[in-house]
C-alpha cells in the first residue's frame, strides 16, 4: 500500500534542503519565510574550530587540566565592549539587534563581575556581532576573540531570524555564554552520553543544518577533556546544551526519547558563571612600591589591587613563587578601565612579569588570577 504520509514527509525534507541551499547561496531574507519556525528551532550553534592550546609535554595532567579549564576565561572585572554590524553582508535589522541586546541584559542581571557596553566604534570592540544568513550561528570561545585579526572580522554571528526563533532570547544567551568562555554542555565528559553516531551524522547532515561530518563531530560527538569543564557535573538544563530529538542517544536510557533543556539560564549556569565572575568588591588593597603582597588563592580565584604611582617612570610588576598565573594591568580612566598590558606564565617555569611606564596622578588596577600552585609555599606579587 502506498504510504502517502511518508511521501509527503520526504518531499518536505527535500524542499527544506533546497530552501536552505538557496538561502545560503543567495542570502535572500525572504526565503526564510517559507521555512517553518520548527525548522529554525532545529538549527544549532556551530563553533569555529580552534586547536587546543599547546602545553609542554612534561606538565602534570592535573596542572594541564587546570590551565585548560581557566585559560579562555576573562579576568573578572573586565568590561566587554560589543559592536553590531548594521549594513553590508553582516548587517542586522534593528529587531534582530534588540534580541541580542536583551540577551546581554540577562547576563548582566545575573550579578556578575563582568560588565558589557554597546559601542559604535568597531576598533574598540572585543565582540563584533554579525547577522550573515546561511552560515549558521556561532561565537568564538572566551579570550579567543582577542586573537581574531582585523577589525572587520566577526567574533559572533547569527545566521537566522532571531525574531522567529521559538527559543527566543536563549539563542543569543547561548552565544554570549561562549564569549564568556563556556563550551557546549552536551560535550561534558561527565554526561555519560552514548550516541547513535550514524543517526547523529544523518540528523545534523540533513536540513536545516546540513553540516559536514567534521562539523557534527566537533560540535556534538567530540567529548571535551575533563580540564575544559573542571569536574563540573553535567547539566542537561544548561542554556549551553542543545535540544535533541529521540533516536540520537543510546544511553542513558532516560534520554533515549530526547533531551529538552528547560530554557533560560539554569541554576548551575549561574553558579558556574559566578565562580569565575563573582560580584566585585567595592575597594581594592593598594599595591605599594617595594612591598610584597601575598596571594592566597585557590585555582580560578582572582585578586585585585589598586596602583597609584608616586612618580612617572618605568616599573616592574612581578609574581613570585611556583604558581601558574595570569596578570593584567588596566588604567582607570574616570571609572572606565582600559587595558594596558598583561602576562600569562601558565605552563612555564617563569613568573608573570610586567615592565611598564606608569604615570604619577593616574590610577591603575592590577588583576591576578591563579591557575595552579604547583609547589608548597605562598605566592606573592611585588612592584619596584
């Protein structure tokens, strides 16, 4: 007997694939009107493929794990400036831009130590947001955005109409989460997911994603190292987790019918974000010339200092002790912190060291984050 329903389903699949290919080739916004919202909801973030940071072969596994866990995160207290492309191939309509603005407000309302500022000068933006259709939605992860060359290059893109996405603001919240340094939660090695790999490749290789096998592997099947998640428990309700239909997961049994995150930032999302970016203290201790300050820190913890030079000259600021740290100096310009210089000694036998010219009657903020203390004893910082 002829299966009329199956025939219609197959025709719809072919139609969606043709529409997706036409849209990618022609970048015609009106084509999206024929794609139902259910198809938009099946489009997912596809991260740019960046090689892992190379570390010395003789590093202990525990030390390497902590470095990888922390190295993409921003210094707490950083102001991240974002820019929207509004014209050209990357330009977005005001309705699209407003959805992304709302996502930034949601992250800021969590009460973290990072702040966000929309700017119109692309040369000052760490985050550059485009809306090119047909190339998917994605973001570089954490501090990787600083390595993207050229002021005209995007660090984040939205490849479909956000105003018609049933996930609403969760799509840009997810991408901003990547910019804050958080990976895909379904790739957490503690999830214990056993995939039906053939079904996964078929599902994501078809419309509306039409991913190559390597894209599917990188964004779905590839398990993160334990160092990249730091031992955090799997959170299937995380905003960083995809929604999966039935037929892709073999184990755990309870998820064979699919995984559907609750939506919005989960309690664990908020907890993990505040671990790296807790609310800032009102004032910082002052780092004075020729006086060492002890750094009693656990991995991922950060300490902040104020510096008020008593003379204009070149200074050296250095950590001491057997520890991996990242140290960054900012100038306080009427409450707006501007990056001056920084150093990251993680994975080496050296200490973080800055040699910089500071000016009398100006104020600076020094931030130091610990990766790992790999020897007994205290660590400290000194300026001279």
